[in-house]
């Protein structure tokens, strides 16, 4: 899992009653850039929640285009 987007739970049955069971899912991009969903247990969900990378909108000083920055050393994808 290269980049984790979110961790959330989904109910097993459609109604949200006391009988419905929660299943935790991790949403992420893999090494090839494909969007994936993986089921995990409650302890793994807590771990993956700490691994979420928050993106910040950055502006390139050369071409003045907006893009999402996840690291401080990110280069503008338009100016490469």
C-alpha cells in the first residue's frame, strides 16, 4: 500500500440496526497507481488511520498551476 486515502467501516446488512455487523475497509493506491479496496480488522484499521497521508494544494512558481503535495520534496508534475 503506497498511499492510503481513507479507512472506514461499512455495515454488512443494508439496515443500520443492532444486528448489522461492521466491516472495516482501507482505500488506497497501489504501486501501479490503481485504486484498491482491502478489508481489514479493527486493529489494522487503527494502524492504517495513522498512516493516512493528507494532501495540501501547492502552486508551482514557474507555471502557476495547482497540484496536490504529499511530501515537502514534491516536484511539479506539469514542469517535469
